[in-house]
C-alpha cells in the first residue's frame, strides 16, 4: 500500500503472516470495519481452494498506523462456510489506536 492508499482508506492496514522460518511477510491488505477491534480480509490467506486450513490466525498480525496488533487466537470467522474465496473477520483482544475515528464505515 502507498501513502495515497492510506490517505484514501484510513481504516486500511496490512496483514503480515510469518513464513516457515518465522519471518513476517506481507500477506494482504485488510480493513478495520465497524469498530477498532474488527478486521475484514480475504479467506484465501487461511484456506486453500478446497477449504483446507493453510495457516492459523496466530501466525499473522495486522499493521496499521505504524503499529502491529496480534489477533485473538479464536477470532477467525469465515464469511461463507467451506469457501476459500470468501471473506473472513478477525478480532483483537484490545482496541486499535492511532487511526482516525472517521475510518469506520
């Protein structure tokens, strides 16, 4: 994401997931929705085309406003059961800080 993307979409951040060696890698753009504790992203990051698990939420974190936030371990909710291409929601144990209040649409 570029600085222009962050300006246009103030609730946007980046999902990072650790590879096999534990190194964080950019996985996808993600968005805060509705609150400072809820993030929307694509489910293909966590499921393959057959809806088999490829990683857990514990291997990932959300970066926004210069800070990293870990997810609650049991927070992964797929939008459509057994569909790897659907969206998913994740939540945080604490509120995100440092983002403008107008970013929640």
